[in-house]
C-alpha cells in the first residue's frame, strides 16, 4: 500500500527584515511537518526540509539586503504548498527591486570566494527556481522541490 502526504497550503506574511528569518524557517518547518504527519518515512525528509530552509534563508536574505536596500519596510508574502505526491512549492512575493539571475550569476565554486555563494546554494537545494514580475509590479519567486521517499529497507 502506497502512503501519500497530506496536501497543505499555508500563507505567511513577514517583515522584510533579517529578524524575520527565524519565523520564516519555523513556518516552513510547520508546513512540512503538517504534510508529513504520520508518514512512515517522514524522518527521511528532514535533510530535504533543511535544504528548503537553507534555500529560503539565502533567497530572502538576498532580497532584504539587495532588493530593499534604501527602501521602506514592507511585507514579504510566502505561500508554501505541498501536494500529496510530495511536490513542494514555495512562492515568495515582494515589492522590492526585481532580480532575475542568469546562469552566469552562479559562481565557479572551484575558485575561492568569500561571498556570492547564495545563488549556488539555492540552486543545489531545490529542483527549480523561477522569477517573474506580475502585472502590478510585484516580484514573484518560486522554489520547487520534490520530497523523495525511499522504499522501506534501503
């Protein structure tokens, strides 16, 4: 018998301040825990959830530091959805400056760097990142990750 996850969709509103990051991580953990519930392999997803938290932390701290530099505080809106097959989508919308990184923005990790690794970390932690600007000028970034489970006994 195949067990599925509980489909969950939750929204969270946070200030565009670095002090909001612990609350955002807690929000993501709670959504994942709600979806995983009593799934027999829920513990196997702990590292995948930690990867999502890392990607979200990097993304949001970059938005706060660069997208809102010199701008007033406004809200960040997060929508976290997990469907019954484990497809997780985190959609972040904000009113800061838009940013659409290209392939050239991901650093060459063979060279020693003291910073600029955020985009690389994000790309390694999630399956897909998409950027768009909505008709009203709101910026939207979507992180997508498939939570994977392994057959029992592996």
